[in-house]
C-alpha cells in the first residue's frame, strides 16, 4: 500500500491552512484535546510521543505546558503547519517534519504513544494511516468529531475544513477494531464551555448547556442529534 498518496486537491487545501487564522480558537480547542490525551493515556507509557497531523502545534504546545511526554515529535502534510510549529520553539519538541500523509519515517516501535487528534476524519485511506501508527507506536490515541448524526446532510459537499469521513460512536470503534486495535479506554464529550462562548457568546452558552444536559441524561439520543467528540486510547493486537 505504499503507492497510496494524498489527493492533489487535498494537498492544495492544506498547503496554506495554518497561515494566520484564528489562533485563539485553536488554542481553546487544544486545551480540551490535550486534556483527553492526558486523562486517557496517563497510566500508559508516554515518554516518547508522536503527533501525526499536528497542525500548527497547539496540542503539542499544551502537552509541553503540562509536562506530558519527555520528547515530542510532529508530522504534518501542511508546510504552513510545520513552519508554524518550528517557529513556536515548543519545549520538548525534538522534531517537526512534513510527511506524505501515510508513510511514517520512523522505525518500528519508536514511540510509546502516537496521537491522531482530529485527523482520521480528514484521511482518504484511514486504515493505512492507522496501520502505520500501530507500527511505530505501542499505544495509539484517536479523537474524532461524531458527525454521523441526524444533522449530517444526505449529500456531501467539500469545504475548506476538509472533513471527508463522518463517524458515530459505533463506526469509529469498528474502524479501530477492524484495524487490529484493542480499545483500552474512551470518552464521549461535549466541547468546552469556553469554545461555545468564544464562538457565539450568550447564545453559545445556552447551546453548551442544552447539549451537555442531553449528553448526561440521554447519551444515546444526544449523539444521534448533536455533534460531540469521542476520544479513544488503543493498543495494537
């Protein structure tokens, strides 16, 4: 499967993806993403961490602030993302390199933990990337938005965000299990209150509490109606 490559239109979409943009929005999101990595993976070895699809480094930056991981490494298909990570000079980041989107340039078992946070929904051949993550890492953390719900349109339209795969709690679990992973722990969560307020002010706060209460009281109904996020930590079989 080494001949698989990222489509040209996706490469073009991500080339300048991280030039400018709303840095505060990305930092708010990184707080919750890093919190999930730490809470689900703290009891597993995590000295050497590789983040695949590291974007502009917001999650790595937060992990470094929390002193989670002795050496952090980043891979990203976007040249603007790699450039931004390097310019940040994040403590403990030993390398930040561009890669082809599928073939990971590290030896087997090089890392304790491989992180794929909000990446799989962007990937044309997710199993190929998951197999590579399992090859180089002992444990693999995956997080995706749960967008396969009642709000998902019947027909697909591409936008700059770049999501091309849409998951429910069932389908993300089965993707991982059919990729030869054992799921060790997981959580479904609502985005942070700060993110809703930052985006929509008072209206956002009301939306947060509606979604939060529904998730707590009726989780099955909640994920069928609204978009939440799911984080999972896995080990290769």
